C-alpha cells in the first residue's frame, strides 16, 4: 500500500509541465536515435550528459530514462525494414523482422513489436514499483564489504556476459578503473597519477570521458567506415496485427516480459542478452521452430518484448543498490553524481521525489511511446532518409559545446577529444567500450568500500568470508565459470558420439 501511495506522489511530480515536457523530449529523441544505424542509447546519453547539468536532478533522469527505453523502441524500425540494427540489442530483431518485411508484412511486424514492447516494459515497471522499496530496505543493512562485493560482481558479469573477447573486456575494464583513480585520493587526500598537473587534481570529468568515447570516437569510426547513406522511400502505413498474429505471439510476449525483466536486473545482462535468451526460449517451446529465421512472428515479438523489459528493470539495481548493471545505466549513474546525488540504499529516503518521480515517469513514457509509435511509424520511417554525413558535423559541434558548458573548461574539451581518439583506436582494435565506462564508474566504489572494510577490520581479509553475500556471489561466479566449460564438454562428447555412429567416420581394420 505504501508503494501505491508513494507512486501517486511520484505521478504528481512526473505530471508537472516541465517534467512532462522532458519525458516527452526523452522518448522522442530516444526513438529518433534508435532509428539511426550506428548510434544507440549509450551514444545519445553520452552526448546529452552536459545538458543534464543545467536541469533539476529529477527532470534530468526522467529525460535520460526516456532516451534509454525510447531508443529500444526506435531500434526495431531499421532492424525490421532494412536489416540494419541500430545497436547490439536489435541484432536478433533482424532474424525474423526482415523476412517478415520482405513478405510485405512490415506494418504488422512493427505494430506487434510496439504492443509487445509496451507490455514488456509495463511488467518490468510494475516489478520495479513493487520490488524497489523492499530491495532498498534490505540494502540498508549492506556493509562496505558487501558493496565492494556487489561492485566487483557487476564488473565480473560485464566481462563474462560481453559479446567480445573476455580478455579484452577485462583489460578495458581495468583501464577504466585506473583512469578513475586520477586526482585526489578519497581516503588520505594525496594527489595521484596527476604528473604535476593542476587540472588533473580534480580528476577526469565523466562528461568528457563519455562524450569522447561514445560520441566523438564513434563518429570518427563511422567516418572511416562510411556513414549511413540514407534510404529511399519506404511506404509503411499503420496496420494492426491480425488475430492469428496475436494467437502466435501472446504467450511469447508474456514469457519474454518475465525473462527480460529478470535478465535486466542482472549485472551484465541488458538488451542483447535478454533478446538472445528469449529468442532461444521461444524456439525451444514453439510448435513450429522451422519458421524461426524465416519470419516467425512469435520470435520477433519475444526479442523486442524482452529487450524493452530489460531496459526498464535495469533501474532496480541502480536505484536500490547503487550498482549500474550496464553501460547505459553507468552513464545515468554519472548524471546523478553530477547532481551530487549518489544512487543506493538511501536514495528512496533521501530523495523520494526523484525516486518515485522517475518510476512514475516510466509509466508515462511507456504510454507516450505506444501512442507515438503506432500512428506515426510512417513519419519515423521517413527519417531513415537522412544521411549520417549531414548529422555528424552537427553532433560534433553540439558535443564539444556541451562538454565546455559543464565546467567552462577548455581542459575538458581537450580531454573529450583525447578520449575520442582513444575510443576510435579501441574500436579499431575490436575492444568493447562498455566495460571501460563501467570500470570508470565502479572503480571509486570498489576502492573506497574495500579500503573502508580494511580500516574497520584492521586489514583482516577474512572479514569477507564472514559475509553471506560474499559466499553467495562466489558460488554464482563459480557457476558462471564452470557452466560454459561443462556445456562445451557436452557438445564435444555429443559430436564424438555422432561420429562414432556415422558409417563415414567408422574405421575398419582388415
């Protein structure tokens, strides 16, 4: 009951004219960003971080949240129509979305994914509403040792669940931690890694790092590999799914909403993992698995539902534990730090207006997205005609001006350009940039909580073994390490058995 009453107070905050305006701006900008191949929510939020410095904290996070789940909505349009996923989470959408578009069913596919996204997001937000206060109360008893363990788990899961090389993810995450240590030591106040520079005493600004890595670096990379060139007219008119489409997709949507909500809460989960897992689940339970990859409406509905559910449920660990589960939430974490607000167990009590206002705004934004995407899908499709080479110079100018405006610092602009070059080089070397920003955000948490624990325990590392959370997480890490090896061994044994029963591979001794 308390949650419901608090949610009503959150709606009062969210329905204020200013907040409602920025929620609308967020979902519209997010949808448009999702449309543009090569960009995504990380780039969009990184570029808009400077703007949040001038906004009220609640208004800023509402807008950034709208950009996040709005881009998930928008990403399905180029994935279905052009087989061009806007980001990694939309890759699985192309498997069945593009075949449906080739069959002349693009309108039905877009409408059904819109409804699926709405249902998945709503279930995730309801889970957030009901679970967040309980988790925040439990989190209130978490010690410094527990916070260190949770932050370490977040980084570990990002490395383990990333799509690229685990070794490269570990290296880039560690590099992010090292960069976060530049400046004044948070415990003893000594300068470190500043090399005598007065500018570095204040540390590396999160806005400069984010805009450089995900904005400038991405644009340099796209410039080398060719900007998106736009497309010709794609005549898509709003059309509701047929009754048969709903028959095939209804249970897939419900299952995917649950799967996506759960995966979104796990550090390292997020849209790509949720989409892949939900797609696999539907293919397993489907009575027509042969249709998958050829235009299975239930496969498409599952991926988009799970994708959007995970983007909303990811706010649970951020708001209640102060642990960002993916790179997008790490940037939103940074936006809160810019406002001198630290997410975590005390957020619900210290800043109830922000906590419940953001949750209420997610309900509003979800309805706005459905209302915008169904009737205006034809308008959004026409935006695919804009060439990337036209947008790039505008984005660069806005990004640099935004970085300068945060602290009126030319040093921050130079820092952003340097990190832009670093981001470009890392992309060229096939490094994922997500672990870097997570290392940069979680690094100070890891350091401070570990050193506090050592101070309290007088240097006794055994204090970690006394924490039930530590033992539970060690078991989780062990399972995550052992499970892939066991699966690989099983597949190898299955292949050997098949070869043993295959006459072509049988050896005869005469």
